[in-house]
C-alpha cells in the first residue's frame, strides 16, 4: 500500500521523496484533496441516455410484448408501450431508457442488451428477455444462447 501512495504523492510533489519525513511534508491538504475518492462513482458512470425515439422513453419493465410477426428473412416484434401505443420493433432497434438494443427476436420473446456500469465503474453489458407472457427476465436467469435455463 505504501508504494502506491508514494507514487501518487511523488507525482504531485516538486522534489523526489526519499524519506518518511519528506513524504509527510509532501502530504499537504491540497495534495490529499486532489486525489480521486476511490469510493465515489465517477461522473461519467452516471450518464443518462437521451431518448431519440418514443420507445426509448419507457422503462423495459413497463413494455409488453404482444406477439411476433415471422417472415422468410426476419422477425418483427409487436411491443405495446405503457401509453397503449403499439410499435413494430426490428432487430437492432433501441428499446428502453438505458439505451437497450434488441439483439434477437424469437417467436416467444425478444432479447435486449443494455450497456451499463458495474459497481467499480467499468462498462458491462446487461441482457434481458422480454417474453410474450409479459415477464422481463434478467441475464442471470438466461443461458448463453439467450434462452431460459
């Protein structure tokens, strides 16, 4: 732990730090206040996605998948918003307030991936499955191919 503190303080100090006395003299209030708080989430992690379409202004849990239209080349999901308005959603369209994207459409469900931040502020992808029966299943309950396990 001491070498990390030593490196951080050395970067802020004007002269090299050789002894404990010079280290303690270099640790001024200004230097300590200038260090990043490791327990605070960075402001970049709290970015909100601005909705570009009407479907991006609703929470995923408020939407209902009422059916899927199958075709020879692709499928189209029929999603009802909380306002009662019906939308026809294709693969790769945005869905939900957290910038979710539809990655798969199956006859019984659609899979949505959202870019989020984990507890330490690193980006991670969260997957959800919106099912025809109205349930929203999180990634932890899905297998790697997107089906319920």
